[in-house]
């Protein structure tokens, strides 16, 4: 692999509540998954983040969520397909408006938190997200968990897709993310994480939480912006890639 995308969830501060260091992360990553107000983010902060991404040439994506600010979008919600389609359209429309004001375009959609995890295995909610994306802009790329059925479903519906791996999360032997409720789900050692990502880039494999080796074919790697030490982790990964001759570049520009 000669190039790979690094992405991070940004624009998640809300009022007096600060979340992550967007400015620092935007100097490292190549794609920004910007909150759309449903799980986090307020208009002023979202606009600031999109403008900062534009200044740095970082691609902007809509980070759509269930309507769950209190739970930061990490609580599963039993919404109808019609509700979810409308929620997705609404959120993408909001971030498209902000991006237009900043002089950039939204190139992709990445669901957040519980919605991301739900659609990885739930075809009904997955199709609703896909239908929402297609209704507002069928040219948008959909980002989803590498190896999950949602990517095939999106392709079959006519969307372009990009498969994603997570730098700071542990994996089950089946290739799913270990639940945040379980011990060892979130990784913090920047050096170890960078080593794992180099293995992923070169061999398409990663070590699961039980020590087994699993295959993961991903074109983008996520570093969560709200994780402790997120900036240091992202920087370590980028430096490791560049030292190894792997360019960090948005999948939208390849």
C-alpha cells in the first residue's frame, strides 16, 4: 500500500462543553468526519471545524447519528425507517450548507456510534441510511466497517464505499469492534497502535483481542478525536506511515 486515509471524528464540541482538539487533529488527518448536531456539535463549532478543514485541504464528511445528544450517539435507538431516512437527509443537508458557506463540498458520509455499529449487521437500518444518502446526494461515498455487510448493501444500492479500520479499538476474532463496555476495548499505547496500523497497511491483517490474526481490507483508518491522547496517537501513526513510505492522503483524492 502506497497511500492510506486517516480520518477523525471532529466538530463535536457543544456550547461550553469542549471535545477533542480539532485544530491539532486537522494538521494530521486527511479526512474529517464532522458532527451534524444530532449527537454533538453546535452550529458555531461545526462551521469553525469545516473552515479549518478547508484551510488545510482536509476532506469533509457528514458524521450522521441517531438523535441522541445526551448519550453522545452511543445508545441504540429503535427508530422507524422513515424517521431514520429523514434524520440522515436532515443532517447531511445541514453539513452541506455549512460546507458551502466555507467554500468546500461534503464528499462522504460516516455514521456515528450506535448507528455505525447497528447498520454493520442490521440491513433494515442500513438500507434506511443508504436511502437517506441517495435521496440527497447519490454521489456521496459511504464509509463503513471493513468486512461488514453494509458495504455490500451500499454497493448494491449504487453508492461508492470506503472500508474503514479503527486504530484505537480492539477487534473480536470475527472482525467486529470489541464493545466499549468490555475491558481492553480502547487502545492507548501510541507506539503499539502505530505498529498495528503498519501491519494493517502492509499485510491487511491485525491482531484480535484473543491474540488471533484476522484479515481487514481497509482504505481508511480512524483515530477517535475524543480518545485520551488522540493527537499523540494520530501523530505517531502518521509519522510511522511516512517513515515507511506510505503517504497519508484522502481516499477522495486518489
